[in-house]
C-alpha cells in the first residue's frame, strides 16, 4: 500500500529548501504565489508589474530564508517582504507622493449593501493616488500602525494619518457616486 502525503508543513519545506531542494522551493512558491500576488496587487495597479514585484519578493525571501526563525508564521514573514518590495517598486518609479497636513477625525468607509462588490472596491482603491492607496492598504488591510507606516515610507505619522483620511474620504465620495448612478 502506498501512503500519499497530503500536506507538508512550511517548516519542513523551508528546511528542505535550506538543503537545496528545488522541488520544495517550487512547492512553497506554488503554495503562496496567489496570496502574495494579491498583496502586491493591492499596492501596484498594473498586474504585470505586480507579478514582477512578487517574483522579486520571492527571490529576496529565498535568498534570506536562513534568517526566518520560525517565531511567527512564514506567511506573515513573506507578506512583509512583499509589502516592502512593493513600496520599493513604487519609490523607484517615484509614484508615491505625500502631502503633509494636519487632519481631524478619520471617517470610516461603510456600505449598506449586503453583497458588496469586491471588484468594485478594488477598482475604487486602484483609482486613488499612490500615496493615499499605499497608506490605506498598509493601515486598513495589512494592519500597520501609523508609526510603522511612517518608518517604512519615510514620512511623518501625521502624513500617514492625513493620507488615510484623504483616501477614506475619496473612497466614500466614489462609493456615493457609484450608488447614485445605480439608482
């Protein structure tokens, strides 16, 4: 009787990769490529560039795999690499621009529709200026604090808050316009 292995842990794959097992490397890549492309796509509008960023992120991850200490999840570690790679890509294209202003309270983006269209939301996020989109994704989706965002992007915490405020406000306005057009 042949036993079929149904699941291989990240830890065992990583250990095999560290011993130059290319099949394990491919398996780990296949396991996370879809999720990591999604992360890159949140920051980079163009799918082709997002794919490039993802591949560069995986390259960096595999080169530094020996630095992963199994303290947290591998997916979280990999995700942080992808976020940093996407930010580096945007910086290299000088696509991120920030305006530093003081803001008041940050409004929440809400929708009354039970079957809210995720593709529409992605399109609306894509339409945001790079600075707004980057901070919004880092804060609302990735869970970074304003302090962490400030350090990663080389901006002040107030700029991070300001960009988030503006992004949410613009999203609310776009959602209101879309809702009016559907009525």
